[in-house]
C-alpha cells in the first residue's frame, strides 16, 4: 500500500509539472459564436446569419456543415466552402420551431481543414407562441382533410363572414389577403403578388372558384361550397387581373393554368 501511494504521488507530481496544452485557436473569426432569439406569434422558422473571416494566411476549406438536430438547417454559400486568406462569408441557419416549446439550443458543426468550433443557436418559445403555433398546425391539418373547413365552424368568422357584401379590393383583403398577404403566412401559401406563371382573367377565375383539391386552397364559389356569389367572384377576378402584373409568357407557349 505504501509503495502504491508513493507511485501515485510521483505520477501526480509529474502531471502537475507538465505544461497545460491550450486549445488550438481557430483562424475562422466569426461575428459571434452563439446567437439567440425569442420567437413571436406568427413565427414558424427562426433565421440566423453568421459572418466569418479567414484571418489566417492559408486557404481554409469547410468540407461539410452539419447540425445537431433535424429541426435546424445550415446553408453555407457552397459545400465544400473555400475561404481564401482574408476572405469573408456568411452562413444562414434556420431553426424550425413547429411542434416545439420551451428553450431550444442547437449547434452547427464544421468539418474543416483548420480548427472550427461549433456555432450555437438558441431560441426561446414563450407559451403564447407555442399555443398559437400549434393552433395553426391543427388548422392546417384540418384544412388538408377538408379544404372547405375554413368556411365552417369557428373558422367562418375569419374566412367567410368578413367577405359578406364586399367587392373588388375590399373583398381581396377579406378573402385572399388574410392568408396570402400576411407577413407570417405559412410556407406553403404562395405570394399572389408575385405569380410564377402567366396570368389572365381565366387563370384567376379558375383558382378563385375551384381552388385546388388536395391542398389548403379552398373553392370560394358558392356553387362549390364557398362564400362568394358570382358577382363577388367576377369583381375579385377583375381586381386581380388589373392589379397584379402577369409574368411574360414565352413566345408560342400554350396557356398555363397552374397554381400561383
């Protein structure tokens, strides 16, 4: 026992006499190693942007970027991502908070040709944001099962009742803008003011009256279970056709009737 104790004492003494090895310093200088945000009602994805500069005299290659969780997505400018000496760049990071609550902390990890510590993103989800977000998810699921559900029950007070007696621009705000013009619209809801295909009155009439089966887009015409009269539909078609410019159609291309 005495010999064993003497041996351990010797080893301990040697350990104390060895110089401490400092962690390798990264030549990648980030604007911050961690960032945080508090979600607000309407958020579904929380975006972050990190800026980096290669402060070394050698080119650095970031071969691969990964995250600690599938809810978090990192988008480097390229992969592999090469940074020359003195070069700067940015990486975008999005955290999907749907179905999440509380405080979320995720990391962005790098496989690089130089030491590259992970970046940290932190999101706090207040209770009111969680309730609003999950309420939206329930409504979206309900709409996927029955796209006309937005005109029934409690949903009717937002999507059907406000359209009564309105025409043109007022009707657009009440019937279309409530989903398509909101700053926090769901990712699958297109921006009507920036159509991706050529448009005309027939185009707008088809989507207003019939919607799109199998999607969240309901049919607005009364004949198809919606709240709008024929007069309202035509006033909406006129407003859309006059207000939203149609993208140029390639010469000789056939008429297109695709979703906005």
